[in-house]
């Protein structure tokens, strides 16, 4: 928030040469807003990749971050966070700048004040299973051991998080119709990537808590 002044000067009289000989460009660059965990940029998982532009230019090395599954070393990193909508999410980096040569992706649970390493990947993609839908997770994107900072787009990248679409009959209102017959006419189905629900009541003497479910319906043609 403070104002600072920059003085540009030479020691020779600039009037002695043509104007173009004394021209120059100037810019001011700052650290990324998500240089630390507390400034993590929110990403929203989707069934298709929707890229968010990022950069490691002027990102600092965060030595205090738990290494977890990564080897010791220097990681020039920035941070993202997302709320899981499925138990499986895929983080993908693309359009890496020329200086972003050793990409690392790490997923954490917990909070910035108490990060718990979940998994790591060396490269541009990480598919994480076993997530709890509704929980917030942190993503650390880093370049290993080499500072990628530089002019232009050499430290830039894009990032997205994709999730598998739930089954079409994931909700009761979209229940698949089964036809009742005197013989069994099976309908092939799959419960993978179903979202979680918390049904009321109990079944078979057990109290139900969170379940991952899909739905079917039928029109009765007999009392049994």
C-alpha cells in the first residue's frame, strides 16, 4: 500500500546522441497474489477443463511447507484451493512456460495453519482419489530446485480441476425406470462417481449416515 519512487539516470549527457539511443522500456512486477497458502486462488472442479492462468514469476521458495511425499529441496510455489465435488478429482497443468521445467503438484488437506500432505506428482497431472466431497483441499504448484522467474511468459502456466460426471440417475428425481416382468430383464448400471447423500432413518437395523447412491423406480404390476 505504500508509494515508492524509482529514479532512472545516466552519467553521460543524453543530449549528445539521437533520441532513439536513449529510449528504454520499464515495468514493475510483483509476487503472485497466491504466493502463500493464505492467498490461495479458488478453483472450481468441472466435468470439462476450464483453465485458470497462473504464474511462478517472482514466486518465493516456501521452506516451511510440509514436504510430505516429496524429497527435500527448494520449491518455488504458488497455491490454489478447491472444494471437492467427487471422491476423485484430476488436477492438470498445461501451457508451461520455457522456465517451468520441473513441475510438481501437491495436494493437502487441513488448513494453511495445519497442512497435511495427501499426495504428490512430478509432472503436469495428478488424479486424487479418496477425497471427501464438500471438504476443502489445497494445491501447491511448484518448480523444483530452479527459480523459473523471468521476463514475459517463461514462468506461466494454466491449471484446471476436472471431476467425473455423476451417473444420470444420481438423484431421486432422475431415477431410471425399470420395467417389471415375469422374467428378469437386467439393466446395466454403474455407481462410480455417485455423489454423497445423507438419507434419514435406518435400514436393516442400522442407522444410515453418508451414502453414495443412484436411483431407480418401477411401476408395480403385482402386490409382490
